[in-house]
């Protein structure tokens, strides 16, 4: 299977390409930079074919995909800077990437009759209550620009294609790029005490584990909406930080605070990021390992 992967300079795209190649598939990576700009770890993604592509350029997307003629596209590229997306000067660009760029890819996939896997987010929901969100729930009401534009991307995919997977994830961490774990380790190393919110609830997602599930999906025809995070239960960012420090051997004190007490964010954050993942097993996919186990493996990889 020939698979075109966008966003390979990011955490997930990097791991998806490596997983594809490890299974004998042909992977072609893509991002905005003239050449691959992710972590130079010597993994297959660093040497696989690479195409520089601006997904907001419809003509360029069409030309690239028509020439390559992939069997599937995994669309990981997105504007993910949630707070910066709220700036008036950025909103048009955010929408052009998350909604317009996704629509361009979906239209090209339709013309090629190829599969598309779109990575989305819990931010498409309103983030309220304490009931886990179901993958086929249509009660969206995003809280911020990022969530709204990712929802518009979802609708572009589902409204254009029949052979699609829309996979919502949350609290992502991987080797390539920035993430919460790296930030907390850096802060904990240099401070005796850290304040972390304890009223936003969800589950972390390790890109290495997720990439294996995504390739399982591509190798199937079980299309539709899915939720995918690691197993191990729902936690707060405070709980996550405590476990990060425990496993890393840090003695840094972690102080729980509310979102209101913490402040700082321009964009409204969801209190309820609980994603119900039971559809995975119902459809015959293997759930991801626990987040505690994923964290242990991740810290070992970083060492």
C-alpha cells in the first residue's frame, strides 16, 4: 500500500511513517518545509521520500496527489497552537489550514478513490459535563477557533468521502516535537514547585501506540468515526504530572489548581476531554496500552 502522510515534522506523522515502513508499506512524507525538518533520529521517516506541500494551495494538493496516486492519505498536518489561533490576525490562516487544507485533500482523495484518515480532536465538543464523548456524537459546539476549524475539517471529510476514518485524539505526546511531558520535565527540573490544573479531565495519547492503531485501520475497510487515546482511565493534568514526576524520579511538589486559578490561556479549554473508545473493540481493533505503561516506555525512549 502506498500512503501519503502529511505533517511528518510533527509528533504523530513521524511515527505513522515509521510504522508504515516497518510493515512493508510505501510511505511518502510531507510537510511545509523544503525538506524533512523533524527529529534526526535515524528512523525510516528521515530517509523516506518527502514532498514539500502547502495544503492551503488547492492546485498544489491536486497536482501532488494525482502524480503520486496513493492508496491512502493520513492527514496529520494541522494548526495546533490553540491560544495563537484566537488572535484575530491568525484566524484566517488557521481556517485555511485546518478546514480548507483538509477539504483540498478530501477532494483529491475522492478523485483518486483512495482512503483518507483524518486526525481530529476532542476540541470539536463543548468540553462540558463528565460523560465521555461518543465517536458518533454530533453535539459539537466547539469552545474555540481551533476546535471550530478542526470540526470544519471533519465535516469536509465526511461530506466528501465514503472511504474515510475520522480519529479524534487528545493529550498527545511523542518523541518528535513539543508536548506536555517535555514541558513538565523541564519545569520540574528547574523549580521546586509547579502549579497544574486539576479540573480538566482526559487521557493521554502516545503517538507510537496510536500510529500502530492507525495503520491497522488503513489495512481495513472499517470506515467511520473513532476515538483513540491510551487506556488506563481518565485523569487530570495534575494527576498526569504527578505520575510523570514519580516515574522520572523528580521530587518537585505539584500543586493542584483550577483552570480559573491558573489563568493564562487565551482560548477556552475543555473541562471534559473524556473520549469513549469502546467502538475500537466493537470494530475489532486492539485498544492502546495504558497511559501509565506508555509514559514509562516514552521516558525510557527519551533517556
